């Protein structure tokens, strides 16, 4: 018989256990140590992630790495640790209370099949805080918070993990003589392996409910909670799958923004705010971004602010562009509204009343724009273009009307996005057919039905 390199994984200086006499936590902790001794992993490659509760005291006894966090969250820390280094043996120690408080983490760990070993120190109650009921308390169970007996049915921790795709699911008790082997199998499995280990809290649940080792087994049987290996499933382990899928992307530099340098010049000598108001899903923001790039090519500074509802393809889409000959934009000296759809009009209508005589509104013909203090223009956008590039056509038409910067800058900006260059160039060309008519003061812009 050869002596193992690591005859124990327990830290002798931390012993003896601090658990109450007879507490099942001691048994499970002993079996975990025995399982590690059986497998002989390098202790530096083992991480014990403990939860909160008396079960959470267990990590301090191991001469391995450990992580102790918030109640119910141990699976999340363990997932991060395993993802960071799939070679580690990550073992989660959690109480039945933690399984309730962090129940969805259990579901997610099982769905991912992340290679963790999860040992549930299941004493059917909150031990540390004075014997309150947990999600695992059996129906009828007497606890500090269910003095008349638990009315709810207990959560089936094993079936929850199994139905969500855990690789290995085992239910047993802390008295099972095969527990060392079962834990070793789970650690070696490199799959999401859960062991729901029922045991006695000798301070609270066991005495209150006259629960003995024998009664524990009977209570499982009565509830039809089967024991043994309940579920096995062959699935790729998540941390390794993740590495495999993302490996080609690793180390690839993130795309850098391409600085634009001035190629044209603009005679704009004041700060202008251009508000493009249209319907969501009609590429208003995209057209505004193209316009801003063109302005920068023409030596202006351009800022863009987009507004649209959370339902990104219905309702309004409004882009506010601030063009300035200076690097710092400052307060706008003139407002221009380009209104392309009813949804946009509805959104900006309240602001039109604030305009002054020097400001302008360009509204697609047919839109019911009331007379505003600024000048109102009707905009006839030629049919034939694509609905998605209509805003680009309208902006090209506006550039012909208003000398903000040269149209050539817009054509060049279209080339910066090669995938859309051709359709944007066509949309800009169509801008020459946009008809803009200034309406007499006080006339609403409802000339002809548009759109
Ligand atoms: C989010 C949160 N809720 C409640 C608590 C208080 N608390 C500390 S230990 C504990 C009970 C622990 O029960 P369990 O997880 O079953 O572990 P046991 O003590 O039974 O081993 C509770 C409720 C907490 N620390 N954090
Ligand atoms: S209170 Fe219960 S769970 Fe906590 S150490 Fe004592 S017996 Fe164990
Ligand atoms: Mg408990």
C-alpha cells in the first residue's frame, strides 16, 4: 500500500469542528475530506466555495483554496471561478437555506452544466439562525417559523437540477457509507454534479421533530423522495465549451474608432440644432449618424442624441444633432426641425411652440404641423426610394436647401460604411428631387397627403 501524497486535506490547526455534537455537517465534511484523499488532487487546484449558514463554516477546515460569500450566491462565485480556470476542482458547500435563497442559480448552473460539485448540507431547516423553515422543510415539519407544521410541500432540489440538465444528481443521507465514493465520483465527473445530502440539525430540526437517523430515511420514503443516483446526462461541460467557442476571439483586438479628418469646409458660423423626428424602425438614428460623420468631414463638430421608446421598432425615433463651427458646441443659436412621420411629430410637437422666427420646420407633406413661430416648409420626398433610406434622402434635400456643409461630404461619409454605401449614395442622389416649399406664415403644413 502506498502512502498518499496528501493523507488529509483538512487543516489540523483549524480542528476540531465547531459544529454542535452530532450535527450532520461534521459527517459530510469528513466524507468530503475522504473523497479528496481518494482522488489526490493538488490542493492548490481545489477551491471550496461555501455558502452562509453553519454549513458555511466548513471551508475553514480545509487546507485548500476557499471562497466565502453571500447567502445563496455560492454557485455564482463558483461559476466565475470555474470559468476563469476550468482546470480547478470547484466544490460548492451550501445549506438547504442557500438552495432556496439562491434557487435560480441552481437552475442556471444545471442548465449550463458547469463542472462544479455541489454538496447540499440538507438539515431541513435554517440551522445557524435558530431553526426556521427552509424550502426543504418537509410538509408538517415543526420549526420556529412553522410552529403548527409546514403547510407547503418541500422543493425537490434533485429534480429541479435534473430537469434543467445537470450531469449527475444524487440524493442520499450523511449516514450513507458510500458517501465518500459518491462525492469522489461527483468531483471526478467534470459535470454539474449535485449531491443532496440529508442530515440532522441536532440543535433544532431533529429534536423538535423527533428525527433520528431511521426517521430521516422513513420521512424520505413517505415523501417519495428517492435516493441513490437519480439522474445522469452526457452533455458538454460549460467552462470548457465556453473556452472552445470563444478561443478564436481571444486576443483579437477590439475594433478601434477611426478618426475622421477634415476634407471639406463649411461656412456655418453659428451653433445649429437639427432635430430629425421620424418613426422608429425607419433608420432615423442611422441617417443622423451619417449626417454627423459628413459634418465632421466638413470641419464641424457634431453631437448626436437619440431618443426612442424601449419598443425600438414602434413609436417615435428622434435624433437631435448639434452642429458647431467650434469644438465646444455651446447653446444652439438656431433650431431646424426635420419632421418625417406622425410618430416623430407627436414627440416634438410640444417643442415647436418654443421656436422663434429665425428657426425653421421642414415637415413631410401631409403631416398636420400647426403654424409655429418659426418658418414652416413642406417637404415632398420623391417616391421610389427605400423606406429605410428616406431619412437620408430628406437630409440630402435639406443640405441642398440649407448651406450647412457641402453635399460632397455626405456622399463621402456614405462610403465609410461599405456595406450600405451604394444604397446611401442612391438615397443621397434622390435628394435632388426633394421639393421644398416655404408656406406662407400662419399656414399649417398639410399640403398634400404624403408618405
Ligand atoms: C440574503 C440573506 N438572508 C438571510 C440571511 C440570514 N441567515 C444567515 S444563516 C441563515 C440560515 C442558513 O440556513 P442554511 O442555508 O440551511 O444553512 P445551515 O445553517 O442550516 O447549515 C440565514 C437565513 C443572510 N445571511 N443572507
Ligand atoms: S445549529 Fe444545527 S446546523 Fe448548526 S451546527 Fe448546530 S446542529 Fe449543526
Ligand atoms: Mg440548513
